[in-house]
């Protein structure tokens, strides 16, 4: 009887350890996701600035954005906007 209780305790400890590991992995994934989002925002912002300063005589990217047109391909409608 005590052996069964000891085995259950051991199993519970192992489950708790695995749950802690899973929680740590999820937190790390969330941190990486946030960093990726920041990086993408920065890259898009830099690309917009560089492209708008490089195009003289053409419509600026902001003109396309105001019209709801993608500033990358300049042909499709915008379905999302990253800041």
C-alpha cells in the first residue's frame, strides 16, 4: 500500500516537473514571438522610410496607404497594417 503511494508521489513530481518545463518553453516562445514582431515592425518601418525617400516624382508610400493600397506591391488592397 505504501509502495503505491510512493509511486504516485513520484509520478506527481515528474508530472509537475514536466509541466514546469512546458511553461518555461511557452514563455520562451512568447518572448521570441514578441521579439520577432518588434523586428518585423522595425524592418517594415525602415523599408517604408527608405522607399519613400528614394522615390521622387512618384506617389509616396503614405499616398498608397491612404488609398488602402499595398505599398510593397502597389497593386493589392491592404488587409493588414504593421506598425
